[in-house]
C-alpha cells in the first residue's frame, strides 16, 4: 500500500477530491464483483502546518530575508509536520519527499510509475505565498517537482495531479490493469451510441470501421489516429 502525506494549509480543498471517485474507493475495503473483498490500496493523510506552530495566531509565514514582495512559508512548521507524518518510520529509503514548485523537474508518466513502484510513503509539500524557506528542501533532501511550465497560487492542485497519476499505477486501484491508458491502444477520438448525432443542421456519424467489429482493423485505425 502506498501512503500519501500532504502538507498543506488547505487540507479541506484536497480532501474534496481525494475522498471521491477512484481515489476514494482505493482508500476503502469493499466487496467487488462476485463478492470479492478488495483491500485498501492507498492511504491519504493531511498535515496542516498551522497545527505545528507555537504562537497563538498560528502563523506559518514571515517576511523574506533580503527584502522583496510577499511572504515566505516558514521552515519549522513544515519540518514538524513532516516529522509527524513519517519521522518515526525506520526505512527512510521508502520515503520520497516532493516540494511542488514551478522551478522543479517536470512530472510525467515515467515518474508516476517510478514513485508507485519504489516508495511506500510519498510526502507532498504544498507551498503558498512566495514559496517555502529553502532550508526545508535541504533538511529533508526533498525534490522540487512541477506539473507544468506555469505558475499557480499554491501546490494543492499539483499535489492532487500527482496523487491521481501515481495511484493509477498501483495494481488494484483501477480494478483492471487494461484500464491504464498507456497500456492499451487508444486515440483521443472515441465514440459511443447512437451512431448518428444531429446537431444544428449537420449529421455527425461514427466512422464505419468502428461499427464493423473487426478488431484488427479497429486497432490499426486507432494506431493511425
């Protein structure tokens, strides 16, 4: 089982996504087809840095040294949150810590497979404001990862993207391994019933090759697409 640990000041934003659909089912034990019991495949835990502050205002940010606009997330609350999440685990090699940042390595399917196969605990640190105190990365030997060449308001959306992509690579999460898009022939062009849709004054029809039932021709068609 892969354990995801998200450090964020907005856990409720993330939970609305991870507790539903495929990710929600993957966190539960339930009966599948034929009364077969499926066990939990992943766990998702949240750690709010505000819960690890020492002042009454639960402040997690401060002005940056050297000046500049905005505020920076302080190191200590994040480090304490990380310690709460995985600090007592003995096998540190099974822990991967990521800082979501537009400056990081671009996350892709290859990394999703690697994380799913190699680690038991994946810690995702979601920054806000102007970033995170650089000592967090150094102290935790964390890796900066980006989900694209653009800037977002925080790391919560990238964290959800990574969790979704990695969880799908864990056997049993999707039920059937053939459901993984990168393991089957698929195009971006798919159709369902009816075979003719009238919209406005035009007819839109399903390509004939998909209606014939010749799987060899269908596979060839999809590869070309």
